C-alpha cells in the first residue's frame, strides 16, 4: 500500500523529436510497505505544441539537473482534446536511497 511521503515543484524542458519547450512540473512521493519510494511526475503541456511536434504518447522531461524522465499520456491526441494536456511519469527509488537527494525540488 502506498502512503504519501512528500511533494514539490520544479521546472525543466519537455523534449519531443528534438524540439523542446520550458515546462513546470509537480512531484508527489509515495512510500511503499518495503520502504521504497515511488515518485510521480506530472506536468501540463499545450495540446497544439504537442501535435506540431508529432507527439505519439511519449515525451521526455529534462530536469534542471539534466536528469531525463519519460512522461506519457495514454491514448491518442487530437484537436478535440483539451488545450492543456497532462503527461505523467514515474521513478522508483530503492529503500535506503533518499528521494530528496535525487529530487532537491521536494519541499521539506
């Protein structure tokens, strides 16, 4: 069972097919029963920009520290969708590894 552990915000670049756009994102950290942690990354991107870049359901968030995290949206994307599209990614952190070391943007 996951329990809430921490949250934070950051900024970086969203990359698709060699093109990039500045974005902000939110982080939510959940602790699992074995003390490992799961970090959920969520961001919103403009639908029209995604379509212009040939978005196929996956992009890469490049955080300020250079870390690259795949972010996805399930299903297709068309002009009928909302103008702001939510993309999500996940990062598993092993027990004993502090999420705040990997994610300094977390609040304390």
